[in-house]
């Protein structure tokens, strides 16, 4: 697949276009919203300007050179009206990125279904709607799935991929391969509310706000703590690997303490943590937790983990030098 059609020239569509352009794809960014010719032209001009600006910033910070900047812009086409239909007909894959309004989603998928090839993968980027409800708007729904990108889409590697009940496994594999070729990290999950990252980050952001409103710390102190502690640590280990590495028993006791000390049921440990504690699955010390640790060379594991963390902290200017 070499030519990508993105339906919707808004913030997400622009970021996705940038990502595909950066990795060598031809991109058609399409506006299918009913509006006057002048309005459509204005929307596409604004999209082009923002994409060009983002590409220029990447050149300014040394991530691309002037030649690549020009190549990226040469690979970008923008269209509305009949020209958008022509672009859909030549696409190897289509991404829908219109606003989270059901009527607009339905209209976009009707347009895609009428003009894109019948076997071309079609992906929504919805963060709210049920994938089964959207699949009803797509002809041949076996080629339909959801790809949830994170902003800024041209930088953040993660794309959360969700299949519908009728999605063909071969389509999933093709989409994952396409995303990897675009420099992304596809992660499968069920089409559940919040997917993975939005669900976790909603809890974290709400708790940060509570800490400020309770007078525990200032916004500046909370964000400094995240930038210098929480963020780097979990960028290297992830959440569940960290639970195992530190010990599932520590999470169990800490969660119960916070629940009681703050009179906050939200800190109640989930059943899997309780079960792991009861059954002795608390991490490397017992050989099992969320991960299987049996047979692992823990000395080598620690060396690799510390090296990654040191490299990250050094890059961020947070690693103290020897004296």
C-alpha cells in the first residue's frame, strides 16, 4: 500500500497525513463535508498550511533536511468535491477522521463506500463511538476497523487498533503492517470505552487535579514530579511490568493504605491484584506476576533497564553527572 486517503482535514487528519508523508507515502487529504466551494478551499488551505508548518518545525529541530521537507510536501494532495471521489477510488487504504458527530461519520462512510475499492481497508479514528455502530455504514464491513491515534499524531508512535465483530484477521494484519511501515507501534485492544491510554490518563489527570485542589502540591510541583519521576520510569518499564518489578505485594498494600487513609474507594485494588497476592504471583521473586519471570537473567534485565532509564534521563537533562 503506497497511497493513503484521509477523509477529514481537521487536527487528527492533518497529523496522520504528516506521519504518512514522513515515511514515504502519497497522501490524499480529503474534505467531504457539505459546504461551498470557497469554504472547502479555505478548509484545505488551512490544513495544508498547518501540515507545512509542522514539517518545517521538524526541519528546524534537525529531524529532516530541506530536501526531505520538499519531498513530503510534493507527496501531499488535497481535494474536495468530485476530486475527493477520484482520490478515494485510487486509495490503497482509507482513514476516516471527521468530527465525532454520528451524522458526519455516516455521511463520510457512505462516500467512502461509494468510491473506494471494495477490498480496500477502511479505518475510523473514533475515540468515542461504538465500532459496531460505525461498521453498519461501511459496505463489506469485514474490511473495517478502528485505529485510535494519539496527538500529536505525527510524533506519538502508538496507534490503538480495534477490530469489529466481522473484521477479517487478514485486514488487521495488513493494517498493522501499514502502521509499522509508517513508523507507528500498533497495539491491539478491544473496542472498549477509553481503549488503553485515554482510560489510564483520565484517572491520572483527575488525580493530579485532586492533589492540587486538596492543597497537597502546586500545579508546578505536580508536573515537575511527573516529568522527573512518573514519566521517565513508566516510559521505560510500563505500568504492569513495573508492578511486577517492584512487587505486586507493594501495590496491594499501598492501594489498601490509600483507600483507607483518604477514605477513597477509587484506590481499592482490583481483583486481579488481590488474586495475585493471595496466590503468590507478585513478580520476579516468585517467578510470576502479570509476566512470566521464570528463567529470566535478572542481573542482565536490571542492567538493560537501568541503561535505558539512564539514557532517557540523560537526554532529558535529568541525569546527575559523577563528581
